[in-house]
């Protein structure tokens, strides 16, 4: 089984050779460099994935003072493994591995948008960022080191406690404002930011449209919004769930629900209705030979989008 999977990985990697950012395009197909024809016996069944209804994208979103986008089951999952956030070989190993590539996209797009020098050690100095769903702070900390004034928010108190403890170990990150709260609560407090970032979060919320509306409200006029997630594709089901959770054990079983994923087209539409125009999109692809991730125009599985708040 292991040798067959390795050979399949090599074959798929050889077939994929262009790694470039996808700009203002959502039609690219396939990603994430491996699949498997053999499924573990305990893999969750999906009798007809193509017929599963997409997440609802209502024409209008009701205004609510309650944190309606929260999914209590998802919060419980992450609370159970909160103490392992900074263990690069633990349940969050995939996020640690992909983090440099996520940061490369953020640095590139936001430096161009805000007219900053991306080769500067602190290109985001003077800008206010919020990391929504910050977890243990693995994104908030490098953003702070790049000069941004960072607020990290998460609905799981354990995550915030871990993030605070780790940030205090380094003077360059001890200034991060960590809050156990939600995007909706920040809206109630009338907080605004130059850039609003939510990576690998939207697939875990109960109401993606309401969530994106809150992100947009937190973004200043002509500010930036960055979201990453997983495409609701058959490739994603095979790789992000079956392979990553049940075969390779990169993630705890049950981390993701395929029906909760959004397609790139759906995400663009949701953001448009929230007054955010997507300007650039890229995929993440994994090289099994080097164990590293890189940016690509392949958005079939993991992808990230950069948009701006309409004036």
C-alpha cells in the first residue's frame, strides 16, 4: 500500500509543473497532487458527492447581534486539541507546513495593494490586521514580526490562552491583542481593520454568508480581505478527507465535512454580496518528494483568495 501510494504521488507530481498565482480567475481545475484508489474501511461514506447540496447563499443576509456563524461542534473539535497548536509534529502539522506559503501569498498581495516594499523586514508597519480564527497564533505571530498591529480572535478560550502564552515568549509578538470573541462581536464593537484575514476558518462556520458579511464590515473602505479554504470537489474529498485524515493521518478523523466546503465560485459570489471584490486567487499544491507546499494556479483543492472592500 505504501509503495503504491508513493509511486502514485511521484506520478502526479511529475504531471503538475506550473506553480503560479492565479489572478482574477476561478475556473482552474484540480489540485493537491495525490489521490488514492483504495479507501480505508472506516472512511465516511459519500454515496453521491456530486448531488450533495451546496451551502446556502441567501440573496440577503439578516442582520443579527448574535454570533450566528458559530458552529458549536466545530468549536468542540478544536478545543479538544488546543494544547497542541505549537507542536509542529502534532495535529496541526499540516498548518505549520503550509504556513510559509500562506504568508508568501499574503505578503505579496497586501504589499502590492498597500504600496509597500515586500522586501522590507517590516512591510506592514502602521497597518492594523485582524486574524479571525487565529487558533494558537501561528499566523498572527509572523504578521506581527512583519510590523502589523495584530489582533487575533478565536471563539475557543483554550486557543487564546495558548496564543497569549506563546506570544509572550518573544518581545516582537508580545504586543498582539488576543481576544476570545467572534467576528460578529467585533462588528458590534465597531472595530475596523486595514486587512481582515481568515484562513481555514470558513469551512468550519455554520453560516458562510453571515461570516463573510461580518468580515466585510470589519474591513475599512478599500481595505483587504484574505480567505483560504478547501474546494468542494471530488479531488478534495479524496485528498483532504480520505487521504489526509484516514490514510496518512495528517489530521484527526472528522476534522472536515465535505458538504461544508465552498467552491471558488461560491466564495466569490458570497464576498461580492458582502461588498468585497476578489482580485486574486491561488491554489496550494503539495510536493510529496520535498514535503513542501507552493503556490499554483491549481485551485481544485486548497485555495486562497484576496479581495478588496468596495468604496
